[in-house]
C-alpha cells in the first residue's frame, strides 16, 4: 500500500486521489487551533511546568497540614495553575533562609510569598500581589512593652524568622537589641510564652491566627510597632523570561477578579 501523503491546505492536495483527514482528525485539528495560547506546547504556561516552587512554613499563608501544603498563597497558586491549564505542580516547604539560598543559586525557582520591598525590587521578577500585609513587633499585653520608634528596641529581645523581611529590617539594631532568628515560628512562640523573649516579629493578622492555632488567646497580645506595610508576591528569579512571568500574572489577575479569591482570603485571614 502506498504511504499516505500528509494533509495540506494547498489546492493540489485536494485533487482526486489525494488523501484527506478523517472526521476525528479534523476535529482534533480544530480543537488544537482553538486552544488558548497558554495551553500549547512551547507556551509560557507550559514552560512553568519545569519550574521549582518553594515556600516556607508561615501560617496561614503557607503551611503543611496532613502532608499537604495549604494556605492563602498555596491555594491561590493552585488556582492559577488551573487557570493556565497546567497540572498541579510540587510545592516544597523549607526554612526561608534555605529557600532563599536555593533561589540565588538554582535556575527556574519561584519563591513565595515574598514581601516586595524597594531593597528587593530589582533582584527578582514579581507576580502578584497575593495580599497586603503588615509586619509588626508583637508583645504579650502583660509585659506592658511600649515603643514610639525603633530606637526604643534597645535592650529588648526579639524573635525573628531567619532572613525573612522582619529579620532584615532589624539588621541595623543587632548591636542594641538581642535579635534572635530561628528557623520555625513555634520556637519563638515558646520563648515568648516562657519570658525568654520580649517581642516577636511576624505578620500582624497572621499572628492572631497562629496564636489561636497554638491554643493561645489572640487578645492576650498587642502590636507595639509596625515595621513595614507591604504587599507579598510570588518572586521569580531575575533571569526568568518576561513572557513567562507575564503569562502567570495575567492568569493570576483573572483568578483574583472572581469571587473565589475573596472567599479564599476570608477563609484563612478572618
């Protein structure tokens, strides 16, 4: 049997004796042409399937429960993947300092959620925002700590997460205050409750959630100083192709425009 000739739109291909596609092949061809650009091989969306997604334990934005990474930013990320038409990817959780180091040295890394600050602006490509947050110094009310400026931190002990935004914002005060970075927030909670810390640095709304999760009364604590109010983002390496970040951002914008985004925020932050 002679080999079947490939289908062509050229007029000669439709001459008597030229092979034509069957109904199924024609249907598949039409479906392929109707696919959004984000779903095609070689598209920026498909390129995202080769990226590594890193986060930390920062309740309730990203945290591990029963072996699954959940939270505002993790759940929102899965919604974006679905919007892009790509299957769920693996998310790795690790201490922030380790994730940050990997991002500096490994290609194809996305780290979340990262505070977008002037100091970091040109070091990454950004997609977001995920949410607007306030990083603060928080104390037990019964300790009666008062601060009018960061200079009042002198002589106090402060628990931070190693190399996160609050830790870096307090870098200039390491000579006057006892800044004590740790890998996991539960260590700071234990130290605060046993009077080994005067303050902890954490995102303000998230603190109330994590306090309740540790069976503590959120109203037993107070914000004594706001370090920085800023949006948090998905951070891509600076060498990430612009079209890849743009495709992700466009999908994120579409997701955030729907009621499901507000329901997500309410579920985790209210």
